[in-house]
C-alpha cells in the first residue's frame, strides 16, 4: 500500500490512502498486534471465534478443549488478563450456582467447570460446549476443568480474543 499527499498539502500533514487494506490484512494485523510476545512460560489462550481454550507451556500445547464463552448480551471480555486467584468450589451468588475449579481472571469473570446447583450433580451446559452459552465466564468441560485448575498458577497470563 502507498500513501499519496492530498493536492496542496504537505505529505506529513494530510495523507489519503490510495487503496484500502483488505479485510484479511486488517484481521491479520489486529491478531498479530494482540498476540502475546512471550513464547516461554505458561499461557491460557481463549478463542471466542472457535470456542476453544488452549493451554501452552513454553510454546507447547498442554491442553486444548472446547469451551463456552458469553452468549450475545453477556459477552466475555477480550484482552490480556492473568489468573488473579483460584477457588476449587466458587459460588456465584448472582446465578445461584457452584463453579467448580474456578480461576478468577478479571472482576467477576472466571474460567471454570460447567456449573451445577447446590446439592445437584447435574452439570449445566456440558452439551453446549463449543457454543456461546455462558453469562460471560469461560465454561470448561468436566474432563478438562480440574486438569487446567491444577496446571495453572496465580499470575498465569490469559489471552482472550
């Protein structure tokens, strides 16, 4: 792409694009700008587009699993976060459910196993993994949630995109 000065203007003041960048180019630049720079250490990557969580250790995948992020109106916030604290049996007073193997990443947002009501063994949302179905948290299936919880540490970077 090349820039061209507007007639009568100096090139460093007003510049117009001769051709708009393609959607693919814009998407690739945005993704590259948001990608974490470090390839060593731990990283939890959450893709809203693919509804997949990938845990990385020194650039190697240690866990990859389908998830559910926030449904429309309850969007999971994108950005760079880190695990603030862990709770093996967190309680959501707002929704009245238990969130097993919970990793708090931002405010009231958690990565946790699919939920259940107190006194119940029925997990809510297991069949909806791979779709946007939560109220903003990142839901993980029962098979992967405890493994992720035991692997992650407070301070583990979390990248949601």
